[in-house]
């Protein structure tokens, strides 16, 4: 895999409505060669806190560099265009996906790690991460206090690595998929992703960008919401007494060689960027693969595969070449799982054909019992000495087993494929505000100078950041229009796989030279998991007629589009436009009337326009409320692509707007 870095530049474009980015444009170059200076531990932590708050609460919708010290873009070295207007902030960037980890390594972690390490040595102390201090608060452990997820009952202590192991090493040997063991939290999806990515030489080492093991400071990077982000953690980990061995072991993820510490620290860093350990309980292996590689993931239902031979050749055999794969088992899939764990994620490590039999090497992140007990399981009749040698397989309760392709399609419900990109690829990205009903006219546009393969990803911010389920689920969809021919190239890409309400949807296709528009189509439904809304008398019709909502993220103060400062609240505020019940108003937000100068206790009068004509404050709120943020990533190997994003005006009333005809 090529981790080379292409030369690029930082560009700032200041227009009035649209944000345009031309990868071949050499104007407006900004040459930054200032060094990043972090004076002490406190300033380093403040800098990191600012970055994390932006990434967590504002969902990475602004530039990472806007919160970073000056000079941070000197080594950032990938193309970025940012437009700042009074009405909105829209980001457009061009970068090479697998190159970004090395750039982020140069970007922030050495600066933070080196300065922290120097200050710690100066004062003769080990580093303590006050943002994620697991020894002094349960806030880093869980947020809901769900009795079924009370991890603290199992935890007996919290110690630094050098107090847990006699001779700990970050990497005691080369990274191996077989070295991963799941602990006492349901993050099999993430650990399976780590195990799968361990098959790509150098990838895990690249994600673990920087460390000082003596001081206890470690830097990691992850790909979240279309951008690479960084975080720093200390070396404190939870422990408990193993009831079988009576020895102290790590409570959560760990390496089989227990003196290796890279996995539990990687897991800790991943929990930190999502707020706590509970927020990484349960998930999709596709999401984990994307977060570790910067790739694009698809999920396939095995019963929907039309031609299994073609699927083997076109999808399975991309494994460890241009893609990584994972699998999911469902409790309702087969009555006899034959050793497979219900509702569990598995890594796919290898695909081989032996004597005409298609085989998959699969791994359970438990790292031991149970294992597959069917054909090609350990000790089965298929294992002749010749086959053992050909597949380099050894029997043992290590969680690794081989399985015939036909059995895989029978016993596994889903296959996850994450395409990864080398330095020959460019990706252009942007975020816009978007309204579902009435539809806003936001769109994305790009121009190709030559026929090229493109991969288009429409995304929304990851809901895993929220401590509670979102009150509404958004089903993402889009159409691609050839502006020259005035015809649609593709409609409803998510229907190809039949999975909705994911954090992203994508399409891969070959396009001729020309200009194309990507027109979002978003549906909103009440989230049944959000009991506060689900238990209220909200009709489906009113959900589909939402004209105004407010989304205020959790954390510190934020600045609204008109420059007003408002305190952030825990959950978004949703105000249905035509309903007979009292609109839900966040009490914390309503109590802050004086700080906004707005009366949020005023309800909606039920008019079709969605706001009270006689209330200027309500009109002001309506004009600045957007349902959600939409992001788009465009991957292509073509050079000279012109990419733009336009969010349009907030649709104050439900009249037909400029792009309404596209949705008929």
C-alpha cells in the first residue's frame, strides 16, 4: 500500500454564495512555515480541548486548523478551501485518504506530545489526561447509568501501565490480527475492524502516530465525519481480577501478549473521541473500518447476492488489496449457529481457493472459544496434512477458523466491504446546512475534465457523539444529474443494498467528462429508541411536515449564524410546523431567553408557513433553523476536478422552491 504524500497547497476562496475548488488552481497560495509552539502542559491541553470540542460538538463541520495554533497548516500540506460568509461556513478540501495519517502525524501529535513530555520531565511527573481522567470520574466510563451497562461493577481498579505489567511495551512484536482480545464491553465491531486492518502492513502503526512511553502520553488519529482528527491519552487503564486465574487483567480490550499495550490504548483513544466507553458499545464493523482507514464502506446482505461466483471475484478477492472485509452474524439468521456467536462481528482475514473449494479465514475478536464447528473447523475431516500446510493453519482455541464460502453465505447475514485508497486518489469534501421539509435547495456540483471513475459519499454527522438517541432518524439518499443532458444518472443509491438510516450512503460509477449535480433527498422519521419523543402523540404526518427545528450541540457556548452567542444544550430542539400538540422545547434552552433575546416558549400557530407571522423573534428562529448538516465526499483519480457546494437559503415557507421539480 502506498503511503506517499503528494505536494499540495492551502487555498482560501472568499465568494458570496458558492464555494468552488479547482485542484489545479495555483492562485491564493498560502505559504506557512511557522513553528508550532506550545508553552506548557496547560496550553497543550487547552489546544487539544478546543480541537476536541469542535470535533465533538460542532461535528467537524469547520476546519480543524481554525482552532489550531498558527503554523499548524505548514505541515498539513493538503489542499483545503474554506469559504466564510455571514450566513454560513462551508468547507471544501482535497486530500489523499491514506496519506492523511502521516500528515496528521506531522500536524498535531508531535507538537502536543513533545511539549507535554518536556513539561512532565521538567516537573518530574507522568502525564495525566484531565480531559479523560478515568481514575477520578465515571464520566469517561458511561453516561446513561443503565444497570445492564454498569461496567463499574466489574472494574476493581484503575492503574498506570507500569503498575499493571512488569515490562510493558507498546509494540512487543509486529502487529498481528491474532493478538486482539475483546474485553468487557460490546465493541466487537471496533475490535474486528482493528483485527482486519492489522492485515494491512503499517496501517495500525500509522494510526498510533506518536508516543512517549516513559512519560505516558500517546497520540492517535481517526477518520471521523470526513476528516482526520487527532487525540492524546495517558496510560491509565481499568483492571479487574480474573475469576479463573485470580490475576489482575485489563477490563476492556487487550492483547494476547498482555505486556503489549497498543490495543487497550487505541481502544481508549477511540472511546475518548466519542465521549466515553459506553458510546462505543454496539456498532457496525463498516463504521469501524471507515474510522480506521478513511475508506468507504458498503454493507451487503448475503441473501440478496444475485451471482455468488461474481461476488467472490469482484468483492471477496479485493480483500487486502484494495479493500478490507468484515462479517456480521445475526441471531435470527440460522437456527443452528454451529459455534458462531449471535449478533456478533467477525474479521475476514484471508480468501483462498484450495482444490476447487473457496475458503475464508475468519476471526472472532474474543480470541478464543467459541469457534465455528462445521466443515473446515479445527479437527474436521477436511484437514489433511497437505491442506494444513497449504493454508498454514494450526488447531487451537485462538478464535481463528476457516470456512467454506457456501457456508459463509448460509450462516452470516452481512458482509462489510471498506474500499481503501492509495495516493493516486483525491477526495473533495464539503458540508452544508440542509432542511428536510420544506426542502432546501442545497446541492453539490463537480466538473470532470475526462472520463473517470468516481465514488460519491453523502453523509451526516455520526450520531455516536450524542449521549442519547437522536429524536429523528434521517434516511440519506441522492440523485446525480448530468447538467449537459439534463437527465438523472442515478437515483436512490441506497435501495441497491436496501439499508437505510445509516450515517452515510454512497455510489460508485464511471462518468464522462462534464458537469454533474448531486441533489440530496432526505427523509425524517421518529426514532423509536428516543422514548422522550416516541412516547408523545406525534403523528407520522406531522413528522413529514416539519418546517422548523433547532439543532444545538452539547458542550460550551456556540455562535449562531447571526453572531449571537447561545449556550449549547444536550439534545436538539424540534418544533413540528403543523401539529395539534404543544411543540417540544428544550427546558434548558428556553431558560436562556435573555442570552438569545428570543422567546422560545412561544409555540407554533399551526399555519402552513410554520411560524407566527406576528412574532418577529419566532420568524428569526425559523429562518436560522436547519434540520441537519449534510456532507459530501467525492473520490476520484482524475486531476483538475472543479468541486463546489451550495446550501441555498433557508426555506421559510413550504412553497415550491427552485429545485422542487427534482423530487417529483
